[in-house]
């Protein structure tokens, strides 16, 4: 053995470390060898085709490193959701009294008082209606910015925040491009758009909690999943069962008796039982839970609106997941929400409007993300093809449905204009002084609850309010409205403070 070669390479036949990758090509035996080399070697792959193939492979491969796509996607939807909500507020397009109800509750927390909501009845503590102490999180922001706009902006931020874990999980399991497609489709899903369009509701807190919890389940981070799921008991009384289901899901995924998962199951069920049996009745003036009457027909016997239930269930699963979410155990987390609906006869629960389906959106999308990697390697070619094309199809369905959903209004110029009648209404309502007691219906609420004590029309508990603000409809004249006001408060005299094309305000002048 050559001593110099052994010293340089460290072992016979090994290439020195510093020379690896720079070994000269083998010598040829002359022109004939050169001809053989150039003639027999396979042609090189065109550089452009190789670049395109590598780029597609990179974009569809599961991501291992963090990427900014989930963050800018969430930021985009925050702006979009905030615009939808604030433009509706600006035009006084209020569809419910919920914004006023929650503003009164948050206003109480912000001033270190009980969350009294006079709109639900004079002196009503909101914790005796729905148990949502999570609203206290908004109190510091409302103290600085005392306006319903604070609640609407916070809701837009919470909905947008849930986009982040969904997009991140999709990119991690399916690749950058499919992940981005599913993240955008989730943000544009009809359930979330309908909730954004419905003023404000406490379920806005549930979406990011569920989304982050299920993302942690997909990653096998059980402590993180428990920490995200446990606060659901503070969002609404029924979501404790949803938290327990996430704990049961962790037991299914790990196939072992995890103390954390068992603890979450016990905690969620116990919290729901204590809330419904003790806490809500304790804060409720009647000592009961008012919503038991919504279960069964007239309080007894279950009435299941089967046609509405099937239609809504298909709407939840078909355009959003192409039914492939059914292949994932994560869909179990939707069962508590769907289960109590089957026990109820309330038609709004099974409609596709309002906010009731928003909490199902992160569940079905993350169930789809869980199912797709397995289906992509199915033995059935047609199923593999379906799974590979489904993210694009889900995004296309979301875009098509958006043409008739709230986000489409952002493309209309009229959305950003304030109608003249709204300006007149606001000027009239500004004549009501701060701190006054006001009896109101839906339209004036959003301009009054942050600075006056507002009661629902006809429910003042015998109090004669300082002012009465009502929407003027075509079937009633101002004289008729004044007569109705006098009939409700026979011991007081009211005169017209002012009126607009669609609003009428009375002022109390004296007590009889």
C-alpha cells in the first residue's frame, strides 16, 4: 500500500474529506472513448421542465418549517371581517339585539360591576342567561374605547385568529399550495361569514380555541390541546361537552389512558353539569335555566326537524369538505353541537343563517385536513385523484358561494357610503343625553347602549323611561306610536322630541 495515499485518505480506497465532490472524471482512452461517452449517455433533462417539476413538488410537499402564509391569510381575513361588521354598523343595518346585550354586559365588567343587561329585563345578570364569563377579556379594551365598534373589531380578530391554525395545519400535512387553498376556503366558509354578519356573539371566542386545540391534536401535542380546549367552559354552557369530546378524541388517538385526556373529559362534563344545574340558576331570577323550554315540543317530547337537520348537515359537510371529513375521528367534536340541536325544536338552530354553524367550521375543516393524507395514498385511483383535487374544489366552492354571502358586499361601492337617513337618525339620537334611561327597539340600540341605560321596548319593569326611541314603520303613524307609548306608561306624559324618515323619539315631560 502506498504510504502517502494511506496518510492522506486515512484508509485504503477512501477519498480524502477535503477532496470529496471534486474527484476528476475517469481518463478516457482517446477519441473512441470520447465518442462513446457523448453518444451512449442519456440526454440531459431540460432545465425548464426540471425547474417546474421541482417547484410543484416543493409546493405540494408537507411543510416542516414555519411559513408566513397562515399569518398573512389571518391578517387578510381580519381586515375583511372588520370591514363587513363596521360597514353594517355604520349603516345601522342591525339584525338583532345581541350587540346591545353583549355591550351592556361588557360595559358592566369594564366598570368593575356585575354584567347587568337591562335589555333582557331590568336588573338581569347575563350569567343567569348564558354562562359566558369569557367576555371579561374584552373589558379593558372597552374601558379605553367604550363603543360597540370595540366588540365588532374584537369579533373580527377572533374569527381571523382561527384561520391561522387551520391554514398552518393544512400546509403542514398537505403542502403549501393545498394548505393555502384550504385556509382561504375556511375563512370564506359560509358558517363564518354568516356569523360575521350577525352583529356580535360570544361564540367568537370558541372558534380559535377549538381550532388551536384540534391543531394540537393533529400534532400529537396533548398538553397543548388540553390547554386550548379547557377554556371552552367559560365561553358558553354547552361547550363544556365539546371540550370533553376533545379529551375523548385524545384518548382515541393515543390509545392509552392519558391522565390529561381523562382529566379534560371529566372537567368538561362536570363544568357543564355545574353550570346548568347551579351557576346559571343561581344568577337567574327564576332559579332555573330558561332554555330548557327549547328542548322538545312545548317543553316535552323531542321534536326533530329531520328535513332541516339533513339539509343543514349536508351544507356543513358537502361544500366545505366534499364529505371526506367523515373519514376522520375529529368529526366527533361536532357531535355535541349537532346532538343538542336534534333534541331541540328551535328552528333557528337548523337554519343556515345567523351564527349557529360557526363553531362547526373549524371542526369539519381540520377533520378534512386529518383525512386527506391517508386518502391520498388509497389503493383506489379515483379516490386518490379526488383527494388530490379536493382542496382546489373546496376553495372553488367557497368562492362560488361567496357571491351570495356577506363578503361579496365588499366589492360594492354602496357598502362604503353612509345613507342620508342614517346621518339624520344619528343626529336625532345624539339629542338624548348621556346617562338617560331609554326604551328602545332594535334599530336605535347600537347608538345608545354605550352611553345610556337602555331597556327593551315594553319591558322596563314599571319604570317610565326618560326617552323612547322606536323605528317608524310604514304600517304605523307617529300618532299611533305615541298612543302605544302612552298606553305602556300611563303615569307619564310624552311629547315628540324629533323624527326622521324611519325613526321617532319621544321625551317624558312629566309624571301624572
